[in-house]
């Protein structure tokens, strides 16, 4: 882990970000964030760092046209799994992709896809004590009740958030069609029986 990443984690913590929010900002696991935030910025050497891959998506996230191209590719990959009624974007980074995908799937395929937003439990204050709880769907976006859903995020690190979304969809009688992500750091083809489609598959040789 480099010094720049440690400093960034400390800066985000000082600005009030939760462990989960920092994990999303840096695209690392929550375990990695916990490790980063207990390191001293001034230290030159850091031992026992978690095995992880930090991903910087600034060049992509800062351009609406680039986001649109990626969303088009993600949309194309989901088509082999059948039509969907709703595209579920996982806050925060999955929402831009999901928004454009809902538009692509409706415009390109004539599917009346709507947009739902899922707020993970890791974004809430005190998330350390909420291991047995799930996130929730925003009431300001489409309802998922009884619908066929595509789940969208930017990066899969552990798969826990995706499992939470699937569990909540099941509670609403919805059917998860597939998961679409830009980068899969876990290297999996399915989660809870739901197929995972990723543009980039990261394989760690350890």
C-alpha cells in the first residue's frame, strides 16, 4: 500500500466518511480501509497490509461520454440474460452506470426499464455494529416489487453488497436477472445463483 492511498484514507475519514464510503471512494475492501486508517501517515514502512487491489476510476467517472460508452457495453452484456423491468444502481458509484443503462435498454431494445437505487448498509454511520442488517431501496426511485432486476455497480470487492441487494430483492418478490459491473476483483461468475457480468476480471496470482 502506498503512502498516497494511506493519506487519502485519512483525509476521507477526517471529512466524516464512513468505512464503507471510503471503501467505495478508493475501490478497496472495508478491511483494507480499516488497515489504511490505523496507519501513520509519516511512517515509511507498513507491515501486514491486506491483499487488495486499489482501482482509480477518476478518468472514467469525470467524463459523461466515457461513462456512456461503458454503460452501453454493460447493457449489451446483460441482454443474453433476458429482459428486465428495472435497473438497480448501488449507491454511489453504480448509479451513473445504472441510469444510462436503463436508458439504453429502453431505447435500444424497447424494454420499459426503470431505475431503482440501493443504499448499502456500509454507508451508514455506525455500520461496524450492523453486520446482520441489509441496506435499503430508495423510495425516490422505481419500486422493485415483483420485477425482473439487473443489479449494477462499478466494482465487486467482496460481493457482500451484491448479496444484500439480492436478499432485499427477494423480500420484494423481485427476480435478479444478472449483476453487471465494470470490474470484478473477486473473480466470480455468480453470486447467490445470479450470474455476474464484468467488463474487467481481476485475477490475483497468490
